[in-house]
C-alpha cells in the first residue's frame, strides 16, 4: 500500500467514525470541531471533501490485483 492509499485509508476511518457518531448519537464531530464561523465552516467542508475523495481513491485498493505472492510465515521449532 503506497502513501496516498494510507492517507486515504486514515481519512476514510475518520469519516466512518464521524458517520457512526452521527448515526448513534446525532453528533457531528467534524462540524463541532471546525463548523463554527465562516473560516472554520470552510475547513469542515474541506475535511468532508477530502474524505469523499479518499473513498474514490480507495476504489483502486478494492480492485487492485495483488500479483505478488504473499510470504507465508511457518513456525519452525528450534532444535
């Protein structure tokens, strides 16, 4: 996973936690932290936009074909 994909994943996790809070508690953490005033409201919109873009970027992870064999770790007792 490259750096862009890792950043996208972190933003998706933030977005998922925020949506979970909205669904369970009707509490929008991003809006609470950045939603007051015009400049802070603009910052909240930027966060929402980045989370959305991260979802689109992560589509590439979903459809990525991993052609490299994964290393298998076998336990080998020492003699």
